[in-house]
């Protein structure tokens, strides 16, 4: 997910080992078969659907961040006669024009391009040498009882009783093998919705603590910075929290060119894999500011190997737990590894943005396209929890997190209730939880007052300056 440097974004594949090969005995009978093919400049996706249905919907149908429009309608063209691809509610939907069942065999013409999505993974990473990494999760489809059913489905489908099966995808490049599971293979098959598969010549470079796939056009100094910092921050997290989802991440970095008057970086994380994309003439030459933000970004995304993958949130409205928590993890790690890092300014930005965005319910921010609220307010809530941890034991944010991660390693879910129970034990004050829940569930036109009160109770120094909360 690409962002300007002033923003803080990210946030669910591994090129090196998360995909699985399916044998006929293991095959899910409800899963569609898909063949993704690159033939020179021509891309296609051929579907064989497992059943008759009057409509099918793409399970992942996020909007493009730049214009809040459906990205797929601009990159996928349905070539099968008598069928249309359209937006219904929160979903991209396939339906037949005559109202009958959608044909079992469908063909899409694809035009892959780098596009930053709201709270989802880029559909493609495009490298300057022509290589393209495709994300498998965007090919998953679900059957609907009618196209109209999509109109009433919620944004979060977790609790909806609907058949969900990962597509079984064959990946083929007429030019030769693709990079899959860390090695070159011809026509590999995946049945997981959480991998990137690389078409083209960009290659995996291995080292004892890190594997990288770096765009050959990327300014060399950025690649050096990533290679040096990523192992340090992963080691720090492991010392503080125990083992994470991986002890050797892969980082895939694309370069979208030296666009004039732009400085942009974005990305996301999957099991064992960090995705990054850089763009702009302002990142071509080394700078302390860009280096600091690159390190912080790696710190945030690496934090998800613990907070997001070792344990994950229960529902999308609870993503403040992992996104804000990872923000504070990255800040504390940066302060330890890079002492010149200005952590107070970074925390001030979180406070400012939380107050600006919490006039409406933080938990519903995804429906408004205000995903930044999960990061900013989540970091503020984490900072308050850290304050109570420091008061109780002299510890910090990692000391608050470690028992929560440890207690939930088996089921892999850190619920909102468990997070609040840990806060309650430390604070001994139900009013603290009540204020956080007000911001999460209702929002407040007095958000600054509530945030100041939370900081005060947590022992976080601040002053009020012309109605603004300023950390001290």
C-alpha cells in the first residue's frame, strides 16, 4: 500500500515457503480453478468455476486508495460473451446478462499495474526490468444466490455464512519459469490466497538472515539500508517478544521511477514477506529523513510477524490492535537501534491524527476510507497501556505485549476483550477502558479531551496549547 512519507500505512504469502502444492486427493471441490498466463505483453486469467450460480463475487474487492474506485474494473476485462463485471455494494461481481447461471468457464484479460489499495495488498508489483509479481488472493471468488445479494453484504465478511474457498491457481509464463516458493518453477500450482508469484528475470538474493528481491532500478543506497537494518530490528523484536512468525523474512522492493516532485514509499506484509514500493526524485539520493522513514517502515512491517501473524486481530474493526501496536513497536525499536530518531515527533503525529479522526467511531474507519485512524488511535491506546505498564512494573510496550502474545500463540488470535483485560489489570480504573471504547465505538466531538484524559491517567506528559494536546 503506497503512501506519502507523511502518512503511516500498511497492514495480511510468502515467496519462500507459504504456498502449498495441491494433489487431487487434497483438492477442495468448492475451489475454482484458475490459470494465470503471461505471453509476452499479454496477460490472461482463465477460470473454471466449480458450480452453477447466478453470480460470483471477488472475495477481496478493496478500493484504490488514490480515487476510492474499484481497481479491478480498470485492470481486468471480462472477455466471455454474455457476462459482465460490475461493482455491487462492497464487492466486484460477475453476473450473466440474461439472469441465468454464470458460465462455468470465464476468461479475463489482465493489465497488471502497481496500484495502492485501501487495507489490502497491491494486485501487482511492477519492476523496471519488466518483471511483475502477482498477488494470489485477488483471484478468489465466492458464489452468490443473486447479484443483488452483494448489495446487502457487509464490508467484513468474516461472520457471514457464505462459502469461501481459495482458488487453485496455475501460474505460467510462456517465457520460462516463474519465481515461486523461493525457486524457479514451470507452471506451479498454489491453493493459498496469500502469496506473490514473480514473472520475469528479477531474482531472489539469499543471505543468512534475509532474502531480497530488489528492483534493479532501485537507488542502490536504499537496498543497502534495507539489508543492514532489517536483521537488526527482527533480532530486537525476537529478544523482547520471543520467536515471531519467521526468523528469516523476504523483502521484495519495486521502483516506480524518479517521478518529479514526489517522495513516496508504501508496502505491506504477509507471512514471511515484506513488500515495499518506492517512487520519486526525492529518494534517488541518500538523505537522513528518507533513511529514517525506511527503517521505521521496515520496523512497522517486521512487527507484524509478531503482532499480526503470530497473533492477529479477531475482526477488521479491531485492526487498531495490530496496526497501532506495530507503530509503537517500530518507534521503540528505532529509538533503541537509531538513537537519533525523533520518537517524540512521531508520537505527536499519532496523537494529532487520532484526535482529528476520532470524531467518528474509530472501529468503523474502514467504511469511511479513513484507515489511518487504526494506526494513529491504536498507537495512542498502546502508548497509554505502556504508561500503565511502566507505572506498575517499570516496563514498556513490549512488556505489555509479551504475555498477550504468549497466551495466544496456540489459537493465533488476540481479541479486543483480551487486550482490554490486560489494560484493566494494570490501570485498575474502569474509566480508562470506557474512554477508549467511546472513541472506538461512538467517536466524540471532544476527542482531544478524551485523549488528554487518557494520557494523564497513563502518566504520559503533555500540555494543552491553544486547545491542542502537545506531548512533553
